[in-house]
């Protein structure tokens, strides 16, 4: 299922210029996301065969198969599913209800296992006319809340345990959301509507508006669940809505975008804002507390999407040929 091949990478502060990458051979596979796993220190990668309902959960460090499921045939494949941070739940868009015609989202338990002749069906189904036009899904940390972004310019927040819609958040710009962000602790939701100039924070317990960050149009939550990482390297305190001193954001210096944080929040993978003399893009693994660069690799242009492994040691992405590569950047 996997093989190791040399990777020409640069590990800053190390004399080793050639590292070994783990590669999961082409099937072809789609990387759905990475998540924690209590039985694995490195976490899990969720993979799906591009042309079937076969879902695999593999070790994010070794590529070893841990669990596999066969999803039901009513899954819609052209909309990316959402995976909860705890690795237990996945949200998938389903074909409309054959009786009512309502759009549906299924919540699947990833801790179960299945067989080709016994597909793993959803444990809960969320159905509503307002889910028609859904373009993006996101789950909070424990999978108890779902955000569904809609092309008609709104986001629905659902309680997945009760299969109940808590609220509908309308866009100020009348445009669709470009991203849906939950805090790592799952307590807040920030929908990122296209063209917005302020970010609204919603309490996921009941869907009420918690705070509004004026002049902060885009960004994402920090790993501490108490800050918001805005454009131009700013860190906004969620409680006060005020910007923190620059020294609190050393890891954002010279950054073009964030790939992701390690699950413990101590490491972050970023893309440099500029290219080098050869025109290459570089990804850097940085220490959040100090901003110190731990390692770097040239960007894999054919490997989108890209993720940081849950343990914060490797870049995970496609290989451009239907396979998956796990690229070591810096060990713990």
C-alpha cells in the first residue's frame, strides 16, 4: 500500500538534505482531511477513492490502514465532506429525499467499520429545503454542530445530535461563504462571507451572536480558541475585539497563508508571502510560541489540497497521480 521514495527537501537547522517520504500508491485517492486518533500519536488521514464510496482511515505517520468503511450509495461526491476534530464523525451531502425532495446531510460514525455489501449508513440525517444549494460543510470539534454554507448567501447552524436547525446566518454582502471556521474547542462559529468587512462570531450552543469584529473581514481562529488571526499578521482578542501586540504573532511574519496548526496548537504550517530567486513557493513549519522556523519544503504544486499532520511533523497532500504523500518536515 505504501513505499518510501527520496524527497529533495530542505530541513532548516539540519545537515540532512534528502528525507524519506511515505507514499500511498494511486487508486486514485482524494484526501478528505486529517484528524486526531486516540490510538495513534500521529493522527489519521481520511481518504476516499475518487470513483467509489470506499473510505479509508490511515495512520498519518506511516500510511498504515487503520479502518475502512463503505459509504451508502446516496452520497454526493462533488461536495467535500466535513470531519470532526476528534476523528469520530463525518458529514456528507446526500441525494435529496425521494419523498419530499428536501436536501439532506448525513452524519456518519467513523469509528464503525463496514464491508462492501454492508455499507455504513448515516446515524443521523438532517433534512431541510434550506439545505438545497449547500456548497460547504464544517463540523465542530466533537461533531455536535454542523455549519452548512449556501450559494444563496447564508449559513445554517445545526445540532447534529437532535437533527435540529439552530439558526440561519444571512450574509451582509448577499454573497456565499468562502469558509466556515469553528474554534478548536467548538464553542464559536465564524462564517466567512465573500466581500465581508467584519467577522461575526456565533455561539454554537444556541446560535446567538456572541461578538462582531469590525474591520476584520477574513481570517481564522487561533489554536487557543481565544484569538482570531486576521489579515496583515494581526491577532485579535475574541473577548475584547482588540488587536494584540505584534509580538503575539511572530509566527505570522512574512506569511502569505496558513495551511494549518498541529492539534496541540504548538506548530503551524505556513506559505511564505514571496517566492525565492527561482520562483519557487516555500512552506515553512514554525513554532507558534516563538515564530522560529523548524523546517521548510518547496510547495508541491500538484498536490492540493495540503494539510499539516495532526502531530505537526509532516505535510500531507496528493502526489498529482492519484496517490498520497506524507512529507516529513521536522520531527518532534
